[in-house]
């Protein structure tokens, strides 16, 4: 059996940011910027420990709150504007060896200023490094936005331009069509996975042999000045279901789900309402959802309930047709959900709530699993355990019903097999 490597995640976070004061712990889409890197380390299958190296007490406090270790304060001389990464990484390793007799096999560097990490990125980097025994380092890269073969330097004495790069066999490379130029890549701050002996024996964070981990450019953001911040937050919210996000705990699908509780508007409907000249409201629902609930009732032990903020006859009529009990005019859905679970003897780990808007979010702390239609509010999408591929009122509930039916079929199959084995 291959021994699992000891992987240490190091997050360098000094306190002296000039462009954006307090950048590493500044609120980024609702959470401290550093929390995104801490979560990336903690949620890795490979990472054994997550350590923040900082000279700032407030950064240390917040890092500990989010689950990182801060076993020491970084010396001031290693927290200057000109300080490079190598002495910071070396200081961490030397301190751990001297004070704890601890030395990892690999180090993963997670810079706080690159918070948009795709889910699984850290493990992908470590896996790639392990698969390439000759590699000293794996570094995250994206295609260069600008081709460096068309870049120039300027002679300080004469003021004349000189090409930055050249290629043998291509005259005036800066005038050549880009199609014949080599592909080039820019290193991002998302991830560096490094063998510890590269740091300790070669005195380098990269060594001699580097392998690239290709990252989709959409995850690359630059936060250099305060005006960059809002755009970066917008990007994060747009990609929240693809990146490691502190807002999302991503709990496991219930082992034996027995209670399905749903909001109505935006879940059973497409969240639009049609009002005629007499003020009578009507909504649009999906017939496939109705068939899905019929199959769910016939093939599983799952109980269903609708909890709606609205007091509207159309809600009651749709629920009656589907044979699902409904509670209307509910402002505090979390309290009502808790009461209904107690009445029915349902545990949190057996309960699924389906919601689409911010007033549904308090149920996250009550139900064991939260599901959102694909077109839910962005804040709901960030926190949902599962985002359906279909939209509310357009097949989202049918998708979930089918998922529950398959899940219970698998349970029944496994129980039958276990019975045969006995």
C-alpha cells in the first residue's frame, strides 16, 4: 500500500498591504479574503495541515477562527514590501522542524489574493506532482493575455526600443503572425505544489523541473486597487457553484432522505405571476413535476410538505392536486420547519429543503440538506448543498424526485444484496 504523503498548506498573509489596506482580511463577498484560501486547504483530500504565516495579530485571529493554524508570528524582517516567497516558506519549515520535529513531504502555497479556486484544484495539483516523480513543482497557469514575443524593452541610455524575446529562424518575431508563435502562459497565484526537498536542498520554490496545472482563465482575477474589488466579487458570485466558497458547506446527500419540504414560488413555479384586470393571480407550473411526485409517493417512503410565504388560493389548489400538504402565510420558515420535523419524528439528516430566495436561507440550519433550482437568487446558489440543473417551475422538482427515486432504489438493492449474503 502506498503511503499517503504529508501535505502542508501554507498561506502567506502579511499585514502591510499598501494598495488595499487590510486586504487579506477585508470582506470579500461576505467573508474575509483569507477564508477562501483556508477553505481550499481544509477541503482538500490531501492536505494534512493548513498554516497561515503572518506578522499581523488580527490576521492571525481571523485565520484561527476559520480553522487554520497560526503557531507562530512571522518575524518583521520577513514581512517587508520586498520580501520574496522563498524565505517565508523556508521559515515555516525551519520553525516546524525545530519546534515540533515536523516535516511534510509536500508544500502547497495558497495565496489569499487568488480566492477563486475551482473545486478540486488543490488535489489536482498534488496529484500531478505525485504522478511526475521527476517534477520539483507544479504551478497553476493560464494562457497569457498578451503574447510576450510582441513585447519590448526600452534602452535606458538611448531610449530606443528593443524586442523582449526572439526566436531562432523567425526574423522580426514581433511582426510575425501570432499563429506561428509558441503558446505562452502566465503563472497565477492560485496554487503552487512543491516538494519539500526542492525548498530545503535546492534552495528554490520551483526547482529545475516544473509542470503546469492548467486553469480556466475565468477564475483569474486581479485585485490591486480598491476599484478592482466590486468586479471581483461579482465574478465570485457568478462562479460560486464552481469554486471553493466559505459560504457553502456542501454537505453530503442524505443517506436515507424521508422528508422533502419545499417553498412554492420559484420552486413549483417559474417565479412569475400573471394578474388579470380583476386582480386574480395565476402562475405557471410544470406538469412533469406532478408526475414526479406521483412516482415519488409510489416508490419511496419520502413525505412531502410545502411551506409558503404566500396566502394565495393558487398555492392551495396546486398542492391539493398534487396531494401535498401545505402551510401558507409563513414568514419564519425555519421555526415552522423545526416544528414539523418534531411532529413527524424527522431528523435533520433525513430532511431536505428546497428553496430559491434569501428568505429560505434560515432553513439551512434546520434541514440537513438544502437544494436550489438553477435560477435561484445568487446568495442561495452560493450556499446550497445541491444546485439542480433545471429551473423552478421548469422541471427542477421532477429532477429532484427522479434523484430521490434512484437513491431509494439503490438503498433497496443494497439491502436485498445484504439479505442474500446473510
